[in-house]
C-alpha cells in the first residue's frame, strides 16, 4: 500500500524517523535558521502526572527553507510555535535560532495566526508599524519600512483604511506585512488560511507564497491541511497524535514554490498528498 | 455558510458597498418619518397631560397641567433663584462624574494589571457594587456636615463601580493572543498596556461612562434630598413641604435635562473615539 506510492518514480524522498536518526542527515553545513533538539513540553495540571504536549522533537530548518508541520489538532503544533517565538519554554531540550538558544521573545521571529490580530483602532499602516515600535528606529524610517512592506503585500492603496473595512484575505495580507516589517529571520505561520473560504484561501496562499519567496525568509507553516502543506513547502514534518512526535519527514523537491496553484496541478503533488494521507492513517480513522 | 458571499468577491473588495438608489430613497424617507413619529408621541403626551387630568377631575395640586408647570418654572426663576440651584446640581453632577470616572477607571486598570489583588479584593468589590450607595448619604452628612462633600462623595461612589467593573472586565478579556503578539515583538509591560490593553478597553470604558453619566444625577439628587440647602434635590424637598407639586415636577424635569446633557456628551465622545468600529444599524 505504502510502497505503491514510494516506488521507483517516487516524487517524495521518504525518511522514516528512527533510521533518519541513525544516519547523519545530508544537510548543508550552514547553521540552521531554526533547530529543535530533543524538545519536550509538559504542562502542569491538577492531576499528579503533567500533561505531555510534545515529546522528543528534533528537526532543523535551513536558512531560506519553507517547512510545514502537519498533524491532527491538539498534537502540539501551536506549542511548537510558542516555543520558537519564546512565549513558552521547553521542559526538556533546546530550541535555537541561528545557533543561539531561545530564552524569551526575541527580534528574530515573527509570527502570525489564524486570527489576523490587527488592532481595530489603528489604520492598516499603523498596524504594520506596530511591531517596529519596540525597536530603536526613528518615526520616518518606521513609516518608510511599513509602506514598503504594504507595497510588497499589494496593500498600498489601503494604508489608511481600518481593519473592519477590509476583507478577511486582505486582513491576513496586512498581518503578513506587519510580520515581515520587522525583518525576521524566521516567520511562523499558525494555520493562517484556515478561517478563509476556499477561493480566498487559494488566492491568499499564492499571494503569501510569492511574498515569502521574494523576501527569502525562512518559514515554518503549521497547518492541518495536507494539500496546503504540499502546495507551499520545501519539506513537510508529520506529527503524531498526543503526545506530539515527528513520525515522518518528507522532502518535496517540487517546482513552483512561488505558485501553489500551479504546483497543486502537478501529478507529483497529488501523489505526495496521497502519501501524507496514508502516513496519517486517515483512511482507517474515525472523526 | 456566511462566507459564501465573500467567496464571490475574492479580490480586494472593501466590505462597504455603495448604497443603491433604492436604499437611499428608503433611508431618506425613514430619516424624516422616524423623528416625526417621535415628535408626534411627545405632542400627544403633552396634550393629554394638559387636558386629561382636569377632564377626569384630578385636582391641580395632585397633577399640575403643563401650563401650571411652565408658570411655576417662571416663578422659580424669578423668586427662588432657580439658576443657582440648577448650576449647583449640574456642576456637582459633572464633578462627581469626572472624579468617579477617573477613580473607577484608574482602579479598574490597576486591578486588571495585578490579578493577585484582583482575586483578593473581588468579593469586596462585588459586595460594594451590590450595596445601595445612595443609602450612605445620611452617614456622610453625619460625618462631613451639611456641605457639598456628602453629595459629592455619594456621586463619586455611585459612578465609580460601573466604570471599575467595565474596565476590569475588558482588562481580563482582552485577547491573550494580542498580548502575546506584543510580547513576541519584545514590548515592555508599559508598552503592552498603552498600545494594546488601554486602547482595547475603550468600548468598555465608554459603556461604563455612559452608565455613570446617568447614575451621577441620581447620586447628586439623593445627596441634596437628604441634607442640602441648595440644588434641585433641595427644591424637591422644599416644594414637597409647600405641597407645590408643580415645583417638584419642574425640578425633576431639570434633573432629567442635566442627565441627558451628561449622557449626550459621553455619547458624542464615544462616537469620535470608537470611529473604528463598524457601524451598527440605527
Ligand atoms: N498553556 C497550556 N496549558 C495546558 N495545556 C496546554 C497549554 N497549551 C496547550 N495545551 C495543550 O497541549 C495540547 C497541544 O496544544 P496545541 O499546541 O495548541 O495543539 P495544536 O495547535 O496542534 O492543535 C492540547 O491538548 C492543549 O490542550
Ligand atoms: Mg493550534
């Protein structure tokens, strides 16, 4: 069953996790932009045994790489994001950005969520400036950078609109502009498309893919949408149910990273989705 | 299924659609019809007030007619120094409202920033919130004497709690993800407060102020009723002593006008401050 997909002309390079650890990975020598090293996160609760959200996570993301994490809901994907952003500390193990351990919120990461988190009382331009206001840069430069980022996200005509005047897709683009304005080394996207209708979603995925491709920023996308992961990333990490572990890693090596709509039309992309589908055992499971 | 409509316009289409001519004409018609209907109700009530009680044989010292009240208003203006009383009550209500608002909002933000104190004090806040504050008025008179302080303190107390509770509510319910976003941008606690929590509390603060504006008049009135020698509340007790119902009615009308003026000022401020919220119909 599984073999049928990963035969000779396999579009995907499979790396079942246990073996991958035995063989040193043929990664680039450069320091990874983001690395998780044996990270476990437990949450204290009222019972004696703490709740383990994720366990023994180890992975590296190279600079400029676009990696997606897929997994069932509740498997700890957002926990991974919080630990990368420095909002939460791992219970065990180490999270590092450019080789430096993450000890708290820092200037290297920008994140965005399913909710746009735009401040409703600020114009779009002032929202994009928001992240820069904690930085020691002048007002004029802040404005200039915000305007540049808005232009990159094709929102320059809406700079002086308020969030309620924009559609859901435009609001997410504004949130991406705000995220990129701080010029982060790593961008974390936590299901940024899941609150949108199917059509807006496709267009926004393409818009994001272009913008991210043009900026060359390292990106970690968290999603439960398998086709989205295949359409947008260089590599996919599959997480298991609770406690979250990485059960599989998939190198996509597909063209059109800047155009998910074109990529989704490729037969190899469909095969990759089918393979992911199987590795999550979706066929045998119930809701 | 609500999103299906948005799917029809995937491009950059702002939500605000230009109104069609049909809706314009409808809006224009109703924009005149509604105030006209409201005015008609007022006229009907005033006419009924003028002619119904006499027709039913109700004596004028029980329910004075409109013309009696107007005449009494003129007499009070000339002989009872009405302007002084009116200004005294209006200024006391305004001062009490502002002071109670600042104190209530200040305590709301302070408690919102220190969850520990909030937990420690919350039962007392609840108890004080439920306690009828105006009932303290005689106590304050015994403590502070027959001067402006008792009514001012009652007003401040009455205004304080709804504003405190509203602000505190906002501080506790502001989206944690918004705060986390600010944290992720390495903002300090002060920056998070001034850039996120404080502006996010504006709708709640203004709702509290709106309630406070109406309560302020009640606070002052009770203070003046219980132990004053000036103000519209005093005129009410004075009129009662003289069995002058027209005077009592007139004082009540003027108190209502003060309340409406305060409320209207808050509503006007609210319309300016909350311009970023999508307008609700009406
Ligand atoms: N602060 C927390 N305290 C306790 N449990 C938490 C906390 N944050 C997340 N969890 C739990 O950890 C698990 C993983 O959560 P999350 O990372 O949000 O999952 P996902 O994003 O994959 O849906 C969930 O079961 C959630 O209930
Ligand atoms: Mg999540």
